[in-house]
């Protein structure tokens, strides 16, 4: 059975029903996890604390723990003592005991380098009650080491101000974006969900991903991606989008977020207000999107409007400029109009707003990082996210701390966000209990369960899509040459088409490397009657063109972004599977060999 949702997730689930997502699922969804987050919310398991990292205990406690706020009648010496207390009274009690540093600390989410948290990160947690820790790919190659790191982070929080636990967040979208690797599932991803069109696929994908995250102690996920596939050729969004259709995206995103909630993990929709209508990547540049506010409201913002109505707990603000709306190239993430006026006031959203990484070039301000941080808070963001650990005396912290003490409007803005962050923790983390925010004793047991593997295989089959003409199945007597950049692709080809000759090319070769690999590939073409090429990027398309030019019977397996294979749909058989997961390639070859009929539909406009 599915785990009992947290108190907030249970209430939010009722809102999802208003969207008729449950009706669209069409069948009961069986789950069979013996250890659930809900179970751990009811049973407090004693666990001995591990020693914090060297240097942690040497730090002095923060100054000014008690604020100028009047004393609360609620005893709040520990966050964990507030179970069963009225939410507003609990918030009043926590804030009354928090000084300026602890309140401001709730607005910071920092990362660390490598596999182990640093003494500096522990100092932030102990001295300032750090609001969150972000797990990036460089922290998470080994799930066992990640679990140990998160355990140590939560141990440190118990020695921090009022024992308030930090959110532990990551990007685990499914498909292409999977920051926590190790033993976690590789899944067909969002565009495959869009190709099946089943809300139940969205729900169950998120649920299984969420169960794995929860087992590791991750409590916040920066997903679902609700950017539209307005420009399918985008190298930053591509198959991360569910669809080019705003309403379909909103329905699938709502089901996805509900699945994450039922696994006990807070979902965060991104990248507000929409990253789909640009090919540029805000990590390296500020994308400028040339649309007016009416277009934005009726296209990019439709999923956010739907998710706001359903109470999605988090939204990530993106570093994207809309000059026809704002009158400048100010990033939406730093814009009061986009966050306070559009999202908060016009849409009525009152959940958490979290910035994308403020170290990204798209967020840069003339006054440097400290100015960016001030603008982000004034715009209405609740959590500032950084891809590194700032120094304790960093200029950004010093600036914000000074403003908190000297600027009444800025203080009020910080206190508003601190209250919103604490409210989310009371709703999402407090019901889990001290043990529930930590990794399971044996987190590996939750990874790639038999049930989840079966589901993702089924989902991949449902999403497989034939684009344009079809000459299926592969001729049994033909001499077949199979070429692709992924080991799982060639391995699946070897298993399903044992007579085939295999050729492996690079996923992202240099110009010289591409030329030499193409020459080697062309040398093999004369011996083939039919050619199967995996196209996952522009380089892969070059191999398909070479086979077409040689007059061969061409079959294209489109992995990840289908935009790169669209040019072949009129003179080749193209099977789109949207991911490089092994299950996706199993589905592709099941279609090619005639074992199944492709029933997926292309979730982007064919002419895009």
C-alpha cells in the first residue's frame, strides 16, 4: 500500500482530486513498501548520534538567540517539541526565540564540495540554523556516502538553534536530470510521461523517485519541471518538459507533485515563469525571452496557475529576462513584478519560492553577489540557493545582516520568508519525527525495487512513439548495422537483433573525432541492408544522414530530445523513446522487432 501521507500532503491530496487527476488514472495503483515515511511519523526510533566533523564542536554558538519579540506561551526550546501545537502558535513561539541570524539563516540553502560536508557547512548549521542544504551531482555518486553525509547534517542540526532541521534538497527530475546517482533508478523521464499522456504515469514515476530520495534523507526535490517544450530543440530543457501543451503539462505536473508528496518529499515546480521558449542556458548567460505578458499568462503560466490552485508546496524562480513585460533585462528571479505581483498577488500563491542557483551567470548583478541576494529577497524569494558554501563573513551575508538591523521594510520581508520556511518545515518535516528526516538504516533496500523496475519498463513501452512513416518490423533476413553512443543501446541491440553488426560512436565527439568516426561508420555501410541509428543529439543525426545518403533502409531510435530526429520522419522509420534508460531502449527494440505496437504520441508539435 502507499505510505500514509504527511498531514500537509494529505490535505493537499484532496485538492488534486479537484483536477480529476484521480479519475484520469483509471485504476487503483498498488504499492508494497514495508517501510514508509508515514510509519516513521508515528514511531520515534532511538538512534545514537554520530560525531560531527572535526572542528564542528569548536564553534561558538550564535549571538542574540533571543529576539525582541514578546515571549510566547508555547514552549519552543526544540522544533521537535511542537508536535500537536497549533501551527500559528508554533510559528510565533519559534520566531520569538530566534534572533536576527537564525531568522536570516532560514533563508539560506548552501551546498558543499565533494562527498563529505565541510566544517564550514557545519558552522552554518550550528551557528545560524541553516535553512537548507542542496545536494548536487558532485555530492551524490555514491548513495551510501550520501546517506552518511545527510545523517551527519541532521546530527549537526540537533546541535543548532532550536534543533530546526534543514531541508535537504536535490534535482531528481527523472530521465535526463538525476543528481543523485549511485543505486537510484534511471527512468524514462518527463517527455515519456507526456507521450503516454497518463497522469498515473506521472504520479507513479514521482512516487518511486520520491521513495528513493526519502530513504536517503532527502526532503525536498526541485521538480517537476513544468517548462513547456515551446522550442523542442532547446539543449537545456528538451526532454525535461512534459509537453508543449500548457494544460497537459499542468495536469501531469500536478499528478507528479502529488506522487512526490505521498512519498514524503516536498515538490518544487520550476523554472518560473518558464524556460521553454529559449535555447539558451541560464547557467552561462541570461536568456532573453521576447513575449508579452498576455502570452506568458496564457501559455507559460498556465501550469503554475493550475499548481497554485492545487497548493504545490514550492516554486523555483528562474534567471530569465522578459523585457517586453518588465521593461528591462532584469531576471525574473530578482523581479518583484514576477514574484510578488504575478505569482503571489495575481495567482494567489503562498508556498515557498526558492531561487535557482545564485552563482549562475543569469543571476549576476552589477553590484555582485551581495546585491543579487538583496534583490532576490526584496523580490519575494523565500530561500536563496547557492552551489557552494559561503564564508561565514561573506559580503552577501554581511550586507543582508546589516540591512536586517537597519531597514524595517527589509526586516519585515526576511521575517515573512522565515515564517514561510518554518511553516513548510512544520507541515512537512515535523510529522516525520527526528528519525524521519534522516536516512533509513538500510537505504539501498529502497533503490530500484522490483515493483518500480516493472513500472518503469511498462511506462517506457507505453511512451514509445513512431514518428511519420513506418516500415516495421525490421526485416528478418536483412544484414543490419546498429550504431549508437550508449552502451545500453548497443547491449539491447545485441540481445534483440543478434545478427546485427554493432558500431559505437561518441556521444559528444570533438570535430576531428566526429569526422573520423563518421569515416569509420561509412566504411561499414556497404555491407548492410538496413541501418539502425540512435539519435540523441546533432552529432548522432550526422550518422543517420550518412546512412540515408548511402541509400540504406534507415531506422532511427530517437533518445532524449526528439527534435534532432524530426528531419528523418518522412524517409525513415523513427521510434522515439525520450531517454537513455535501458528500459527505453528495450521499448525501442520491442517496437522495431514487432513485439509491441507503439502507442505513444509525440508530446510536441511536429512542425516545431
